[in-house]
């Protein structure tokens, strides 16, 4: 996945995250995430025990920076500062149901994040557009213009993507997510988790951390334990939008202690 930093009148469009994922055969159109063989096998082999250093490394590498950066500062924490409401636009009822389950799962596993679906477009600060794969390029063009859409298509050929705009305090004001609906359940769920989570702030991909879905070489399809650590650190009230790396490092030991307790409890970890 890559990230793109843009500018726009009245605000900066902070980053654009794009995923070019390998297709996985669809095995059960109406299955829950945990019932898909591709996901079950990953959950069985998932690493769930991490040192403090491993967690902090992944957090700093994903919460700061931008893999594909054009403009604007990326050396600060970026996050929503308030409730997050997600609106799904599209005509696939089954994908909307799956998306709602993804959002509910995120809400359950991130302690200080108020996130939920909404049926009112005007009430949403995260808009998810569900499109057919053949309409993806047309959608990119409508969102970002022909020139930028051509750049995105030529460099990454994405199957899903997300972007957000932030204010001068580095608070995310609005996110847009585009998901394709016809590439199978695994790809849809993998995209939905990754793009929704990145639209909340951890925009920077890294190939140096093997346990995070924010890695071009990793496909999950579910909300893994390692990324729960990252999102819970980001949305702890002591980690504030606009913080520098030095400011974050000063509070991380205390935050990580509490986050460890939460992630252990919500996942029934034995460590």
C-alpha cells in the first residue's frame, strides 16, 4: 500500500492509501469473516505475543510519515478527535452487511474510538464508496481528477484505496474509502479492514514490520492483534493529534501498559 499527500483549498488532503492486493478465490459469498478458509488459516498461525519494542516500532512507523508523499507535513500524529460515523454508498446489500460487521469489530477492539455506521450521508465523516472493479478507474477520476487517477493506476493498479483530509491541528476531518465489491470475499474484507483502519490515521505502509496489515506483503482479512495494538495506541487520549515523535515517545510507556491490558482482555490472550 502507498500513501499520497495532497493539498486542497481550505484544508490539506492529508494522505491517500492505496492497496494493490493479490486476488484470492471467493469461497463463500455470504460467509462471515472467520468462516473463510483463507482467514481461518491466517488466524491459526497468527503471532499474538510481541515485545514492547516490536509494538512501538510498528506504531511509530505507521502513525508517522507517508509512503507516497507529495505535499504537507507528515511528521505529526493524525487522528479523528471525536465520533467517527461511516456511511456506505452502493447497491450491494451483502457488502454493506459485511462492512457493518467490520466497523462493529473495530469498535469492539479499539477502546477509545467511537466508531459506528450511519444511514444518514450528511452525518458521516467517513464515506465508503462500493464500486464494481470495472468502475474503479472512473471513480478514481471523479475523486481525484484524470491526471492523478492515471498516476495511481499506472503506479499501483489498486483494488481499493482511502484518503483523508486534516485541519491545521492534524485532526482528521473527513475520510473517503473506495472498495471494489466483485473481487471475492477475502479481498473485500482485507481491503475493508486495511482501508478503514488507515483512514483513521496510521497511513504509512512499511515492509519492515512483518506483523501489520499496513505492509504490502501482508494480507489479513481480519483485525489482527498486532494492528489492534497500533490503533489502541493511536486512539488513547494521551496520544493527541499534532504530536511529534518526541512527544509521543514521552508518554508511550504509560499508554502501552494500559493498551496491553485492554488488548489482552478483549482477545482473551493468555500471556
